[in-house]
C-alpha cells in the first residue's frame, strides 16, 4: 500500500483514485503512529512505575534491616507491577521478605 501511494504521489497527473489512495494511506500511517505512540507511553509509564516500586522495596528493606542480596534483586527484576505492589505491601506489613511459595 505504501509503495502504491508513493508511486501515485510521483505521478504527474494522479487520478481521483490515486489521490484517495494517498489520503487513505497517509491517514492509516497517522493512525498507526498514534497507536504506537500511545502504546509506547503506556509501556514507559509501566516501566517507570515498576522501577519506582523496586526502589521503594529496596528502601523498605534498608529501613527494616532486611538483606537484599543477589537472589532478591533478581526476583525484583523479574516481577511485574502487580507482583511488585504485592511484595511492597507484604514487606511493609510483615517487616520481612515473604516466604517463597511452596515451602
């Protein structure tokens, strides 16, 4: 579609169909750009919030004298937003790193 639109733009006398193709193609590209921008913003916000939660958890661990070793740091990096929020709440309430599930 983009190639045809480009060819239509380069035509010295584009037909009405060519002009419609150009307009529709440009509109489609703009819609995709908006969607990608929105998606990128949403992903950026989620990544920023996750990083903020990781910092908050590290701060709680420091304040409560809890060790935050390599295995805990690796666990933090692997967690998503919901898991990080649940962990933050658990550490805040229990003042300890939660036991691993299945123990």
